[in-house]
């Protein structure tokens, strides 16, 4: 028997379909005491009409109805609402009918006459099962909405727009074309689409169209049969076959030879392909996400990329901005990479304000990938618990300062010269902003006051020069 707390919590709507008035009324009284909302129907057609008009959580169906078979009612009810919990009841039950009812989607099977406790317990079990399914579905949805974006650092409006587009298109099966410079994170975006899609539990298969020689590309992509060519000693599944029911990511699609473009187009049109040397048609149930840093429309005009393939791939286009166009993401990205590489190298490291200022001013022609490499190098090179400009690549320092160095300078001498040019400018800027307040300037720089004062003495900087 349900407790008072359980009764208060029951808000489920239940439909009872039975041609016996006494049975309908008995079910109504028993279940209404548990706090459920009960609706009654005297035959199959009336029950199906109520199911079309209202949402129900559970339906109780008599196997023998005057106008139609209860099993047919069950089938149509599950078509109207696949999540509906159905209980079959009958006075003429057999093992075969019970098995058939469960096979058709019934949650359980009750034989008349059943007790009040049997009805209560079976109904409660069915509704608990429905709640668990719904909770699991909600949890999966939450995980899909969070996990895909956990590795994408995106505080800028440009990247927020990208994430918004990904959220919209991920649940569909539409092909996607990712465009952007090298290093902007196209594969990361593709993985986010996959993880937020209904295919997230199947394979994500990256295919680098630029990395494979043309003579191997077909066999790698489509697979091959034993004896298809010299060295084919056994059957091998291709990358597209591996991606079945999942996602195939075609990176650098602009590098795909015209012959392979034609074969890929056929796969996208017919959703079938053959292994090299094979005759069996294989189903191609995968989503295509393509990426390119080249101007595909221009390649179409030049005849180096098929127009029909371009439009097949370009159902939805997502433009990934260059890092220099999303400068507010530089500092968060740098901190994200710092945490990763500091943990990897077992170091407790921070980025000094001076180093961060340089990172934010640099143009990053290599985009996010270059920033990641720069932070990894700095974490590896620093001998202290703070990354300073001295730990950054000389190329970045030179680009930020616009300095030109004599070719006869050693690396260490050139870098030291850049640091010595940077430090007095940086100190002067901080002292100017704080009107000569050394404690505040040191706090903003992330340095101890004594260390800040030593640098001031090194460059003969006086606080009186900055007081207003």
C-alpha cells in the first residue's frame, strides 16, 4: 500500500479501457485512492480517441474488447505515444498471449481476477519505470549539452555564435562544412557536433584528406577485399565503414582529388558503397562533417572542386573565426592550456601579467594551435613558478615589439635585449596607471613589492615621475 507521501506525489494520468463497467469502476476507485487522475473508456475506439486527445502516462487495456482486439489497441496506442506504459488484463490469459503482449510493448500482464494490491504494485512499477526512462533521457540530454563544449573555450561573441549554431544543427543529420584558417579548432568543433548529436555513442572517425597519398586514399576510405591488389592478404574495413551509424570527419576536404570527389559524391547520393575489389553494396549510414581552410567556392570556379559535391557538403556552414578576431578568448585559452600542461608536467605554474600582455598583443597567425604550442613550450622551459616573457618564443616577442635584430646576435642575446626593452615600458605603464603607487602596481603585475622595486631601481624609475 502506498504511503501518504507517495499518494501526494502521484500526478500520473491513467486511462482504463475495458468493456465491463464493474471492472472500470473498480480500477478507478483503487487507483484514484493513490492520487492518480483516472479516465475511462468502454471500448477500443473510444480509448484510442482519448489517447489522441490527451496525454496519458499509463493505459490499462483489456485483451478482449467488443469492437477490436486489445492487442491492436496496444499497437496503435504505442504508435501514438511510444513512451506510454501499457498493462494488459484478461480473464483468458495464456503464456503465448503474455509473451506477445510484452513483445508488442506492454510493460506487464495481469490475469483477472486480480487483487487490489496486484493492481497498485504493477501500476506503481510501470510508472516508476517511465520516470526512470525520462530521468535518464534528461540526464543524457544534459550530458550532451555540456560535454561537447567542455573543451571549447569561448567567451567571445564570435565563438558564442559558433556554439549556438552547433547546438541548433547537432541533433539533425544535416551535413556540415566547417571553414576557417588552419589551427582555429575545426576538428574540436566537429567533435562537439558529434557529441551533441544522437550519434554520440557511435564512432567519430577523422579522415585527413591531405595526409594520405592518392593511390591509398580509396582503399583507406572505402576498405578493400582480399586479393583486391598486391598485398591485400585479407579484407579490411574502410574508414567510412568504421563510421557507420556515427560521424565521418573529412578534414582538408579541399585536398581531395577529383576522382575521389566523384566517388564520395556517389556515396552521399546513394548512401551505399563497395570496398575496393568487392561487389557487395554496403550501407552508408553516417553523417559527414567536412572542413577546409581553402576557398571552396573559388575552387569550384577553377574546376578543382566539384560543384555538386560542394552543395552536398555545404548544407550548413560554420565559420570558425581566427584567434586575432576573438582576442577576448586569448587569456582564457592561455589559462586553459596552462592548467593542462602544468598538470601534465607536474608543475605549479602561473602566467605573469607581463607575459599575458604579450600573448594578448600577438597576432597569432597559427591561431589556437600556435597559442597551445607556445604555452606548452613556456611551461616546459620555465624554471620558476611563473611564466615570464623570457619563457616565450623569440618570434612572438619580436612580432609584438616590432623589433629587428642583427643576424649576428645570438638567440640568448637577442631575447635578453627584447626583455630589457619590454620591462621598463611595462613598469612605466603600470606606475602611470596607478599614479606611482608601487604596492598597487606590484599587485597588478603579480610580483612581490620587493621584486617590483628592484626592477624599478634597475631602470632608474622614480615614483615621483608618475604622480599627478
